[in-house]
């Protein structure tokens, strides 16, 4: 097993981090966080979600946040949407890179809690999503499975079920001539460990070697970076992470748990292992401290407190 020479890191903190916060965050602070992250060298920053403010109040200012950010060349600015209405809202901002995705959850219970739909209902609605995407010339390039490694409500998820769900989504994509390029595996509630990462990634790579894999990892139980290393050893070179460790799962049944894997800690890890990221570590550490100030509570990032090794070697 050899590590990739370079990985892509997609910064999701402004979106996933804000959606779970209980206290209101000022729109200006959300804009400032995105603008600071724009100086760090990420290929993509996930800015916000176009969802109902009734269910996710922190996203009520989605359009205002996008209108206020400064778009930096070389970075794609994206947003999450769950239906046709959300997609149209994202498109109308005129600033975002809007891509389509077919997604499903591997846990029936979590699927209902998170989207109020069963797994089969979610797959059945793929037709409407495809039609909406074609109507608005939005390419669908990705499929994804949430809770791919386990669920707080159902326990371990059978990895064969995950592979079957991927096959169903890819079959839909093939039937509609969709340019699917990437398969996202999300450890939504932090159930993965290095062994399950290797098993599932191995199963997916063996069956669909032509597709790139993205891992969306959470550090709920402290295994996030270990899981990232295991994935890189399997050839995965595409990851989501959140500055400072922002984020988490609002419907996962947690009272107080760590969120996504920490961006600056992942960048530091890669630097020490000789894996390029293109992300400015010093800058992202500064942004992590600013994110903590904006949120108004301690964040779980380690490097922003302990420093990174290269700063001591100078």
C-alpha cells in the first residue's frame, strides 16, 4: 500500500459547521469565515445549504451569505440542496458552482429521521432530481451513500448493503447517461474504523475502479484521522473536512460530539507524511482560531493549539 502524492481537501465547515450551531451566527461572520478560507488554497469551499429555515434555522440567510462572499479564482464555491427548489435557489445566486448528486442513506431509520423518506422512496425520487437537473443544465457527476459505516439507531451497517445501494444509483445514472465520476462514502455518525474503511473502499474500488472515491469522515469517536490514513493507503485522494472540526450530524442523536475531521489537523498529517494538499497550513490554523471565536465555544482541533511540527523546525 502506498500513499497518494497529493489529495484534494474540500472545506465543508461554513456549511456543515454552521447548520448544527444552536446560537445564531451573524451573516457577516459567516461571510468573513468563507473569505478567510478562500485565502488558504482549497479547491472547493462548501458555503451554505439551501434548505428550509424551519428545519435548519442557521441556513435562513443562505442567499445573503453567498451574495457577500468574495469569489477567488481557482476555488469552487458550492452549496447543498435537497430538492428542485433548493437547486434553483443555488443557481439564482449566480456565484456558486452547482452540481447534481444522487444520494441515499444506508440506514433506514436515519434516512427517515434525516429526510423523512425511506431508502426506496429516496431512490424513487431520483427521477425528479434528474429531470430538474436537465431542465436547468446542471450535470449530475456524483453519487453518495450516507451512514455508510454505521448508525446510532441501527448499529453496524452491512457493507454489502452499501455496495448494493451504490450499484442501484450507478444503474440509474447509466440508464440516464449521467456523467458519474465520483462515489462519496460518508461516515455520518462516526462509526468507521481503519479496518472497515479498508474493507468498504476495497470493495468499491474492486467493482468500480474507474470511479474516484471521496470520503466524508466524522471524528465522533476519535478515529477520524486514523480512518483518513487507512483510506489514503487504499489510494483514496479526495476528502471532506471542516476547519477547527466544525460540524456534526444534527439528526444523529448526539448531545455533544465532535464533528467532521479537522482540516488543519489533516493538512498537518499529510505534510508530515509527504502528501501534498495545496492548502496553506499556517493560514488555515489562523482561520481555525477565528472560527472558534465566531462560534463562541472551543473547537476540537489539535494543531491550532499545539502548533505544527514545521513551525518548531524553523
